C-alpha cells in the first residue's frame, strides 16, 4: 500500500471515531441531557480545519490522476470533487447550527438533531464509498510514477491529530489515544 493510501485510511479511521464521539453527544442532546458542547465544537473545528481543507483535496488530487489514466473508470465512479462539495456544505450547515445552539439561538431540538445526523451519516456514507470504490480504483489504476508524485506532495498535508505537536486538538486527540 502506498504512503498516501495508508495516510487516507488512517485519517478515515480517526474521523470515524470522532463521528462516533459526536454521535454520542447528539444522542444526549436528543434526550434533553446537556451534551459536552466544548467537545462537539472541537470536533467540528477539527473537521473544518483538517478534512475540509486538507484531506479532501488530497483525494481530489488522486481522483484527477485517475481521470487522466482511466477516464472511463473515473466516469463510472461518483464525481469525488462534487461529493466533497456536498460533504463540506453539510459540515458548514451543522457548524452554524451548533454555534447557534451554543449561543442560545432559537432552534428546535428536532431541527438540530436532524442537521447533526445528516452531517454524521453523510460523512460515514461518503467515507464508506471512498473505501469501497475510490481507493481500490486508485490502487488498480495509478502507476508507480503517479504514487511517487502523490506521496511527495501529500506528505506536507499531515493530519494534525497524528502530529506530536498537535496542541490545538489535544483534547479530542486524548479521546483517540485511549
Ligand atoms: Fe476521504
């Protein structure tokens, strides 16, 4: 497995665990129990900072190379760049809802829960499809030269949760290391 694929899988693994943590907080909120808002906000900040800005573009780069090597196969796959736009929109919608709830704006419990679940389920489905269709296609299609070029670039876009200096996300990082 190339370095880039291993990196993407590890990032998916971390995101999956963060979504599980987030879902537990949403379940509490739904049951009218006060959730850990700071934890929720830190998870959202992480999704805005890393997957939205750095993880998805790495995948987009791989997808563009698949399009060049095997246009017909890329055509049969979902349009990854468009998918990432939709994932980003759901994240931003959820972020606005979370901030509004934290700032005591009027919002029904049901609407917040619906937006939160839409984000969580959308992320899970998106990652599952990438793992099932996109990553195998990338491994089948791209050449050693492609991987050398990709690995050289993606190394500069490391997951802050996997960095020793990741002070910004240390509280959610502590949840992952357990
Ligand atoms: Fe991904």
